[in-house]
C-alpha cells in the first residue's frame, strides 16, 4: 500500500466496507482516488487478523450475510470471492431456549404463510401468543417509507404493546430479533426501523444465512486493494483525517494527522457519525443537521473466540432466545464454517450484543460464562477444555437505531457543499449492516459519476416483497400515491 501524498480526483476517508466499495467503483470507472484510513488495517468493523497464539485468522467479531444482501454479494461477485460465503442449507435458523430447540424453516408457500408452519410448531408459545401478532403483521404488510417515518419517534416496545402483542411473544421473538438484528433492546429501538426489517422477514419468499468461509476481511480487502491500485489509486494507512478545511462554505481540503493537506475534486467521508462530527469545524458541527451526528450512540459488542480441545457439534450457527441471564446471543462454530476446517476441534465464536451490562466483567469471567452458555446448548462442551481464548471488546458494532434516528440518517449529498457521506448509518433505507455500507459507498460513487456526466448505476435496490405481503404492500402504496395526487 502506498505512502506519500497526492492530488486525486476523489479523496475517500475511511477504509471500511463503505469506503472500499466506493473506491473500487470509482477506480474501475477511471477516477484517481486516494483513500485515507486512520488505522493500520483496512476493513473497519469487518476487519480480520491472524491470532498470534493459534495462527488462525479471526474477525473483530463473527458476522452473518443474508442472501438478500444484493449489493454486498454483488461487491463480492465483482471481486471474485462470492463463492467463499458458506450458506446454511437445511434450515433458516436454530433457536435455543435452555435445552429446548426450535428450528425455523421457510416453506414453499407465499409469504407470510411460508413462516406459518415453523411458527405453528413452536411448542413453548400458546396460540394466544402467536395470534396476538395480527395487528403488527397487518401494519408490517403496509409498510413504506412514510409509515417508517411516522413511527420513527416511537419505541418498538410501545408499538408492540399498542398492537396488543402478548408479553410472552414479545420476550420470545421480538426482543430476540430486535437485539440480534437492530443491536438494541426494544425499548431503545425506533419502531419504524424495526418494522422495516420485520416486513422483509415476513415478505421475502426465500432467504438464507451465510458466513465467510475465510476471514471476513479476506473476502474483500486483498481484491479491493488490487483493483484500486490497478486504477492508479492510492491507499494511505495510519493516516487519520483530523479536520475538514472549508472555504466559502464549501469543503476545500483535508487536514491529515501529520499536518499535511490534501486537495481533491470530490470528497467522500465513509466513517461512523461521531468520527465525522469530529472532523467538522466547530461552527459547522454546532448546527443542524451536523449537530445531530452526536445523537447516534454506539451499540457496543464483546465477541469471544474459544478454541476447544475437541469437536463439539456439526452445527454452524445457533442463537439464544433473549434472556437477561445470558451474556451471548449468537454462536458460530468456525470449524464447520471455514474452508478445510471440518476435521478440526471446535472454535466457537459468539457475540454479546449491546454489551454494557458485561463491561465490568473480566475476560476470564466472560470466557467462563460463555463456556457455560455453550454447554447449555452442547452438553459435551462441559467436559471439554479450552485450549485458547480471545475476547474482543468492540466499542461500536453499529450506531444504535434509537427512536428518532431514522430521520437523522444523513443523505449521500450533505448540507456542506462538496461533502458526500457513506457508511452503514447513512440514509440507505436499510438497517446498519454490511449491505447498507456497500450500498452507501456505491451511492456516493454514483453521485460523483453523475457530476461528471456519467449515468452509471452501481447500487441495486431492495427487491419487491413477495406473496400476499407483496400484493398488500403494493396496493397500499398505490392508494397512498393516489391519495397524494388526488
Ligand atoms: C462484532 C460485529 C458484528 C457484526 N455483525 C454483523 C452481521 O452479522 N451482519 C452485518 O451485515 N453487519 C454486522 N456488523 C456491522 C458491520 O460490520 C458494519 O455495518 C460495517 O462493517 C460498517 O462498514 P462502514 O464502512 O460503514 O464503517 P466502518 O467499518 O466503521 O469503517 C469506517 C472506517 O473509517 C476509519 N476512520 C474513522 N475515523 C477516521 C479518520 N478520522 N480518518 C480516516 N479514517 C477514519 C475507521 O478506522 C474505519 O476503518 C457487525 C459489526 C461488528 C463490530
């Protein structure tokens, strides 16, 4: 990777998925880019490295892909690494509540009926609990951006209560889904943001969960670097941007950590919201919409990797039904996921999501309790020895989608002339995730291409909903449109 300074067409700040997706798109479109990354490693929150004790490549924390990640998978396709995502094949997800197992499958029925059989079979929920979702289901089938906006100021818990969802169902399904997908408890989640995700869950015909069969960053960093450098682009590591330089109310340059200046024709800032705020001059950061960047609170994670002395399971992945007595939510046996690791002893990675309650625990305590939680699911683990453990404390997994934050997600073209933004948290109409990051990076690239008179499309929109959900959704949207134009 390069050293030195340059005067590129486009300066990109941040070498996570969003920054790299943008850089690859622009490099392949013939632009000279310079990418500035504060850390010594690319990939941001999707980073991986070689663990010095085991020699294994591990990620900052285990991630899942969804087959509906059109942009992220298309990015991997372009990089020729899509085949290195390994998919769950036999079921959608395995949920565990104590020793009780619920396997969720999608049937060949039109949505939302494709989930009905699995739901009907859940023995730990009564019919009253299951049917208490009628109103929220109806609402989700109608969902559009207007409704999401209207519900943004309300908490998901308030909405579920208003819709009459039973306490037990809220605890069993909704609090689990909210924590694992939105990374916050229901009380702290925007009702609009959760409803958007729920509509996808009930309205997509067939989807699957996938995992990187190698280190997560290996999927995209080496190839992205190659494409950028082939396009004469330059990547600067350990190169934090300190401040935006502004002239005549327009972004006119960057001040780097080493005191040097960078000037470019376009600027894309692909960093989390608070980092973006720290680059703004005080008078800009103090006014709307930039002061709102500070209202994005980080959702922290603790990810644990345990190397066991034996094989414990042939499962790839399972999740716990949310329960305040657990630390971890989701578990991944990498020996069943990584290419060529099948014969190895289990290496189980897990996530403590929205981990504030665990911050006072020592690494030893976290390892001990994680071992116990794995033993609940896999009793053979009780007698297994842990050969090695790593605990990663992660200050930001995603910015919390708290009530009111949907409205504050920033569009690609910002109120500061010359500044484009990208990142999972920007206004992509997707939850903050890898898909949103890639989408946002490509959106920024498209704005620059259009500014140069090139109408090229990189982004792929979210697909229409399927089955009965899709029909109801489209009828509702048409009515809303006709209502507006009448
Ligand atoms: C443990 C964990 C589990 C997750 N699980 C999932 C999952 O299962 N599925 C999913 O889709 N997503 C998951 N995510 C979220 C996913 O990783 C992020 O949505 C995505 O990686 C965000 O990419 P980004 O490019 O927007 O931001 P980032 O990855 O944060 O990239 C921003 C980059 O900017 C750099 N930077 C910051 N400040 C400066 C500066 N001043 N100058 C220069 N550079 C700067 C940072 O160092 C960083 O490299 C998870 C995240 C974590 C941490």
